[in-house]
């Protein structure tokens, strides 16, 4: 790969392909709701700005992006982040290499992960979620998943909300994705009995063989989720992560904990599913708590070191579903909502 000298870089303007939202979405998104736009970008941070220019290496595909593809009322209290702007690059977490910077905490050549554009190069002016990569000896792609936002979600949601105890019975839904595969393995490390659900027989095998879960079932082929939970968890559940909430409430043990960190089955539904078994919360004194990872980034330094250690020791195994090139990003994102991906879905853009 050719290098660019300092003098050349001062003048260099390069092509920058990006994925932009074409129109706001109702229901499930399609590839046609997005488009590839070819623009140009200078390889220098503009004079007078404090910013970091990164070359994106990997982009993360995450279900939460779906919410930003719709037009919301500014007063809607459920909105987690601003709507994407039509015609501009969509935004999510990614891994990149610093090309130029005027920010005192970053230097050219640094490997970083954080919020970036769905494009080949991004000028980052809001750096509060931009982090240096401290374990470049591990695959850089891991910082879109197990060592990035999904991993931090799994770690902080499970330990801070779930508060596991050795011997607890844990159920994880949508367990083969970026968050679920990590939660279950952390539960096993903590001495818990772990049962999970997934969308296909292939993924069920992955959960039991690759990740070492104690049991798992294909929720798409089950005609009665309650019966499946009772079959796999005859002694009840202490801790639940994810969806399949209604059926799980009936199977919860007294004093159980439900940590709700995502609802991929509900994204895009015009009529969300109504939970009917809420009375179980009272009778069994169950604690149900919602989770937003934005409130837990202060735990990241501790999390990164602990998780890197688990990976190096072989206690946590990672499965990734990688597509190549910015043009593959729309289809990869859409595939999340039908369960097409096997493991953490990401897009490889360039080499370091």
C-alpha cells in the first residue's frame, strides 16, 4: 500500500464512499432505503478545528441503527439518539486509524474505535466516544464487538443489572448475536447455568458447541415458547437478558432479575407486542430494569482489560460475520432483522 508524505497529504483530496439514508423508514428497512454516495474529503483537519480524521477500517452493524432511520418527533422521550440526516453518511461505531489530528489526546497513526461515519474516511469533531485501542495484538475487528460497544453492553448489563451469583440460572434470548454471545459466556465464567434461544438450528448448535451454553432452543420452530422454557429450565430462571420477555416472566424464580438491553424483535413493528404476564412481577417480586450503555462508558477501562484477558485465556470465544467493502454495508444491516448473520455482523473497509 502506498504511503502519503506530509507535504503530499497537505494537498491530498481523496474519494470518500459513504452509505447515506435515502428516505425515512416505517416498518422494517430495506436496502433501497439507503444509497452509496461518492464524495471527496481532504486528508487534513481543517484549520481552526479541533478534530480527528480517521480512515475507517471496520464498521459495526447494530440493530439500534434502525431507530435512527425513522423520523421522530423532537419531544419523543423514547428516542435514544438523533435521527439520521437524509443524504448524509449514517453513523455507528467503528474501528479506524488516525490520519491527521489537531486533538491533543490523539496522534497520527493511532488505532481507535468509537462513533464514526458509515464511510471510508470520517472527520470526528465530537471525540467523547473515541477511544484508543490498547490491545492491537488482538484482531482489530473485535473492537466493533466483544471489545467495543456490544461487549461493554453485555458486561455492564450482566454484572451491574443482573448481579449474578454462582449457581444462578440464566436465560439469554437472541443469544448468538454480538451482545448475546458475550453475555452467555460471562455467565458461564461466573458459574451460572445458561440456557439460550436463537433463530435457527445452526445457531442453536453454535451456542451449545462453540460457546458452551448448557442448553438452547430454536424459538422459530417452537409452537409454545412457554413450554420450551419450562422444558429447558424446569427449575425456573434467576436472570433474563433480552427479549422473549412475556413467556420468560411465567418461568422466573422468586426474586429474579430481568435486564432489558435490546428488542430486535420489536424494531420496525407498527404495532409493538404487548406484554401480558406483568402480574408475575408482583407475585414473584421480579426486578425488571432497562439498560442503555451510554451510562456505563466509565467502566470501559476495567472492562477492556478484563475482557482482553478472557479472550487471551480462551475463556471467551468470538464468532464474526464479516462482509467486505462499503457497498456491502446496507445488505449486512438489513440481514440483522431476519437473523441472517451468524455472530457479530461487521463490514471490513480497509487494512490498517
